C-alpha cells in the first residue's frame, strides 16, 4: 500500500506563503499521479493541483492558478505545493493523494484517488 505523509501546514497572514510537503515512496512518484486536495469546514473536498507521474503534466484549480505551484523533488521523493498570496478562503485541511491507476494523467477529481495522507491544516488569518 502506498503511504503519503504531508507536512508544512500552519498559520499565516493574508498575502503570506507556505510550502506543503508530501513524502511519497519512490515507486509512487515513478508510476502514479499525485494530487493535492483541500477540505474546508462544511465543504466538500476539492482538487487544488496535481502532477502526473515522473514530474510530468500539472493541473491547477482556477482559484489557485498563478499562486500555487506543484513540483517534485525526486532526490527527496517528495511532492511540494508552494502556496503564495494566501487568502482566508484558502484555509482548509490539505491532503495529498496518489492515483491508483498506473500511468494515468493526473486529474483534480478526489474520487479518482485512492491513497491519502493524513492531512495538514492551513490557516490564513491576520
């Protein structure tokens, strides 16, 4: 079973930045897409960004385009989500997840992902 561990969440002021990390197995990064998702209280989980296997094609949800950047560090077996210009509406628990389907291009639908990390809280407040 693939294991993913998120870290990097915290409290930041509006306009600030955070970098989330998702530690994954080497196998996962080579063969499966990895996605970042978030869930705010009372709301459904939504896709934020994803990256196809081997650090390939990326996708972003419209509200984070130009502010968030997803990347892979193969040496560290880690997927990062660099978040800038954070706003109160970005407050949520952020999760990374692995697509269970080999070689599929990444998608932002949470229902397509099977293996999930435990989540990391991001709070944006002054």
